[in-house]
């Protein structure tokens, strides 16, 4: 776990030689391995703290479009493939040392094998991407704690990469796992815009699998995009309420892959939306949205 000043740089080691080099360059190692390479070496995340502007954004890429758009948005790539399975797409970590009211520095980072819902109660923010993607075994997640609490002021959904650069430069954070993962059809990503101001933030998110008969008072996220894109017969839409409804403002949102942990999340004060975002498609996997 990193603690102290702001985290200013990240790197990854895939073998002992790279570990030694990072140590000599002033990096510190997080003790939990992300995965194991085919040669049996553990993959570790490393961080550096100094007087430079802190990291404010961490994203991941696993397609060429994602890579190109993160580079065009000013993100720095850690050029070491996290996908150590020997198959599938290369996975890379990217970070941004941003500035501005929406760019709150990350003060601490951590890695966990399997999900730990209780960390959210302690002010941690979970990156939505499974670091052990397609490698088999337990999920691995990156956790962040910022210098200040942030709240969600807007949520958008995209089903193409065309708007990535515009959204990244506007300060949006992408949940780096497609809600349409392992299913036929386009990748679908959730994006949210954080702010240190609680006023005007989102207080409710709802998921509807029958928007035509929806009778609540939440507003459909616009432009409307089917989160379950591969199955037009079972559309899944996201709705929101904004402003003061006597409810706490939403601080973050992530995707939940393990139904068995639902009660753990709820005990940690996280709202788990009941509707399955992957309903009736070819993935055979349930995916639910959580808000904190």
C-alpha cells in the first residue's frame, strides 16, 4: 500500500531483473502480485512518491483503439503487457498527472486478490478493471484513495471509441470493463465525471430492463445506449436522479462480477442494483452495477 505524499509515477515488473531496476530508480513495490507469468515469475505493481504533481487518473487498455485514444488524451503508458496468459489481447496500464478541479491526486494505491467490499467503506475507490483478466484464477483489482472525496456529476454510456479523447480531456473516468463483455456485439462502456462539489451530484442510479413501462421519476441517461448491446430483445437502460433528495451523493460506480459478494457490498454501504446487465446474451455471465 502506498501512503504519504501523492503517487506520482507507476510501473510494472515482470521478472527479477525489472524488480532490481525499479528499486534502483526509487520505486516501491506493492506486495500483492497481479498475476504469474508463464515462466513462473510474479507480476507486481510499483509506485513512486515525490514532489511532482500526483497521478489523478489510471486507466487500462486491451484494444488498439483504447491505446490510441489514451495516448491522444495525454496519458502515459506503462509499456509492459499485464496479460501473461500467452493468449488474448495485450493489457496495458496508463496514468495521467492531471490538473484542475476535477483532477484530484491519488494519495494511496493498493492491489487485492479477489474483491474486498469493506475497503469502499474506508474511502477507497476500486478501478473497474480485473487486472487478472483472461489469466484465470481470482480477480485482481487496483484500489485508490484520493486526497479529497469526489462525487459523480454526470454519467454517460458509449458503444464506440469515437468519443474517448473528447471525454478523457473533459475529465471523465471510464469504467474499463465493457458491460457487453464476453458477448457478441459492440463493447459498451460507462463513464462518469467526478467533482469535489457535492452540490448537483447524482443521488440515485437505476437500471431498467423495460424502459417502455418504467414508471419511476428518474431520468434516462442521454443519449440512451443499451448496456446489453448484443441482445436488442432484452434492452438494459440506465437512469439517474440529480440534486438534493435527502440522499447522500454518489461517490463512485463499479461493476460486480461475483454474485456471491452482493451481501458483502451491501454490508459495506454499497448499493447493488438488482438488474443483470448481461441478461439473455451469449456471455453466460451476470454483471451488476454498484454505486457508493
